[in-house]
């Protein structure tokens, strides 16, 4: 079930909201259990077979976490249960997401003909797996406390985050599931949540889906033939805009839906194209994944508490594995490694210069260089093969000609749309800055509060109503498109 589908907007979400708060008036525990069951129904709408997989993962991790908790931290028994839990989670993820990739590459290298049957990738498997690995580690460290099974089930399956994040942390969510305030309907929180949901829906239908045909046509052409310089850049910039507004839309909608239930999610997207260096970009893009990779991979590897050379090696390993997290393919590995290289260069530059270049011109140059580097990286992320990515990069470098005799893949209206979307990224405040202190995110966004700040007013109501009508008209005109991060 998609957030941008009519059945979700007009049936599932209203019914779950009404029944949740009706149950909450009588019993908080029943309301939490109902929300967890509704989340499982939401997940099973795509493929009911994987509800049992998700439930099995939740039950096994809950049992193992209790086993870890019963033993002293650092004891051999606690360590054994922790290793078992992490290995089981990674084995599940590896089988469904990476088995075919590794078998295919082994066959290519060895000349063997191994085959393995893997069903369709379960939606959100990376998100609920990483969430539970973090919980097991923190249970071992005695950071996490023992929850009730219902709260743990809700923590993992909570439907606004389940399919495409954010990656939740127990310390942020468990207290909210226990708080009586969560279970009281609040008209202001509902209005704020509705505002965020409409803004996200507009980003998805009017921005991301509108520009999506541009990279689709250009990358499809690059898989068959050389693409000239203008079209290569249209395709790369088109995907940069598509994934930006697609992921921003999901992040807004997830936080908005959760706010309607009185539950605050962590901020996961904070105008990343306004970043002035690649370090800042990763503080703004998929923020909860960056946090997970930092806390549960980069720091255990040694982080920055070691020599500069080893620190840069830790960055490369972390980001390469982060690329592999996004997908089982060499293009994702290269994308992750490329960002590891970017971060290494960025940290090395800071070490060399001591942060001497901080003026307006340097900041503007940094913004442009960062966006260029990220756009080049998106070519690998979007391409279906290395050969397609190479064709695209050659085209962007002018090596395929300035204007080949090829059909126009981009209309004049879409060219103008690219400029408009770029302007929106750089010049306007994001949704959380618009909401100001009313933002339902657990963290504050970067930057100053906007003079366009949201308030319950006729003007805002009319504007949001118009956006909602335009977005719904796009949904009615064709089937809703899935979010890009659904495939991870």
C-alpha cells in the first residue's frame, strides 16, 4: 500500500486513526496493539507471505534480546547471544537481498553454474533488520531497556517508517509508546501532520513523478547507444531532482502521518542540496542511515580515534558497505565507495587548510562542487549496469558529441521544469523550517526559521487545499508510482 494511493488516503489512514483514538480512550495497551496489527496489515497489503517473515524476525529478535538482557554485559553468554542475533539478522538480509548477486559473481569468476532460488525482495527488509540490529547491540550495552512485546512489535513494524525509513532508535520511540500524551487526540498535532502529509504528497506527484520520465528515457537510451552532452546532463540532473523530491516526499509524509497519531519520528531529510561540502551532505541526506552507519559501523571500526590513514580507511569501508546496503550491485558498491572517497578528500582538505576558506565565495563554490559531485554519484546509483553509467559519464564529459542526431528525450517544458525544481531546492525553506517550532520531528532542522512560517490560518488552509486537489488529480489520472526507497 502506497502513501500516495487513494485507498491509503481515503480508507486505511482514516479508519486506523479513528479506531486508534477510540481504543486509546479506553485502554492505552489495546490502542498500541491495534496500531501494531494495522501496521502488519499495511505491510501484508503488498505481499501477505512476508507478514510471517516479518513476525518471525520480530519474535526471534525479541527472544534473543531478553536472553542478552538476562546475562551480565560483557559476559560470554551475553556476547554469544548478541553474535547469534546479529548473524541471524544478517543471514536473513543476505539471503533475500544479496544471495543472487554473490552467486552470480562467483559463477562469473569460477565458471561454475550455481543457482539459488530467492523470492522477491521483501519490502523494507533493510530498515527493519538494521533497526533490530541496533536494538540488540544497545541491549548488550545496557542502553536499551526491556520493553513489552507489544511495544517492541510496534517499534519495529510501525507503518509510517516500515517501508522506507527513517531507521528508528529505541531511545526515541519506546518512551513515546508508554506516554499517555501519545494516546490523546490533539487537533493541533493533527493539523501539523496533515500539513506535512499534503506537502509531501505534492512533492511526490507534482515534482518527483513529473520529472521522472526524463531520467527514465535518457538512462534507457544510454543502455543502448551513446548519449550526447545535453541529454546526458538532462538525464543526470533529472534523476537528481527525482530522487530528491521522491525521498523528501516520503520523509514528509512519514513524519506527517506519525504526527497525526501523536508520535514524533526522527528527522531524515534536511535540504541536502544546500550542503556546502560532502560531510554536510551526509548530515542532511538519509540522516538516520548516516547515524546508524556512524554509531554501529564507523565507531566500532575505530572512527576518528586512530591515525588519519586508518580513519580514512574506516570511512571507505563504512560508505562502501552503505552503498551495498542500497542494493546488490556493482553500481551501488561504486556509488558508496565514491562517497567514501569524497568524504576522505573533504576531511583531508579540512586537515590541510584548517577551515581557512569560509567566505561567501568559498561557500558558494563549495555548494556547487558538492552538488556536482553528488550528481555524478547519482549516475551510478540510477544506472542499471556499469556500462550504462560509463556511457552517461562520457556523455556528460562531452565524449559522445555535443548534439548527436538522436530523438529528443526531453521536452522544452521539462527543461524549464528542471530549472524550477533546482530553484526550489536551493531557494525555498524546507517543510520543517516552514513549520518552525511546530515541526513534529525529534530534531530541529538546520537554518533559520522562515518568514513563511506555518500557522493555522485561512490562507494556509486554502493553499494546502489547492495543493491537495492538484496532487489528487494526478493520482486519479493514473496509477500511483512507488517511492524509490521502497526497493531498499
